[in-house]
C-alpha cells in the first residue's frame, strides 16, 4: 500500500516488457545517482548526514554471476569508491574530520588495499590531533601491504607520517 492508501504495483507487465511499477524505488539506483552527483560535484554533500549510509551499502546482487550483473556490480563498486574518496576529501576540507574518517573507512571496507582512503584516514586522525591513531592506522596498512603484496606504502604517504622513527604497535 502506498502512503495514501492505494495499492502499490510492484511490477508492471505487458506482452512486450516487464518493468518496475511507478513509485518503486531501487537502492542501486539511489546509490548510483548519489555517487554520480558526488563525482560530478553537485550538491552540498558535506551537510547531508545520510550520504554515508547510501554509499556504504553492500554489492549489487552479490551471489549472481550473470555477465550483465558482474559488469554492473563492478561499475557500481568503482563508482562508490570514487564517490567515497571525493566525499572524504570534501569533508576534510570543510573541517569535518570525523565524517571524513567515516567516508575513508567505508572505502577501505570495500577495497582494503587501495592507498588513497588510508591516506585520507591518517589525515583525518591527524586533523583531530590523534597522532597515535594516525600512526596505528599507517602501520596496519603498511603491514597489510607487506603481507598481501610484498609492497610498501608510497614514499609520498610515508613522508606524510609526522615522525622520523616509525612507531611500532605492541604485540
């Protein structure tokens, strides 16, 4: 039932087509529109508290392996990552480090080996004056890269860490 008491048609069928009924909303469409708006620089995104909730959702039809789904899922995943990275940067510029950190962590949950959101997370910790968390995050990322890829963070990221002697977490 719709909010005005009318019966809501979920699917509209004709002999030629099958479509969603009017008024049916799809999370993937909302996610794609929101992410595209962020990437294109539309809207006052630093002020909308619901944005992270829209962008921090699961993959499109994760158990399906049809070619069209795989392609759409990958497109939407990459779009989400780009939007979250941009959002983290904008939130940091608007002096909202806690929300910038949330956007960076959402991006990391999707793809943990990308350096950019880890740099954003470290920057957010530093903006909050939380050097210990910044160092802890850097070292955890460094260890992840070593374990998974046998690699190190970029020299640019390493120079961003404000101490000469790298902090080592206790074991």
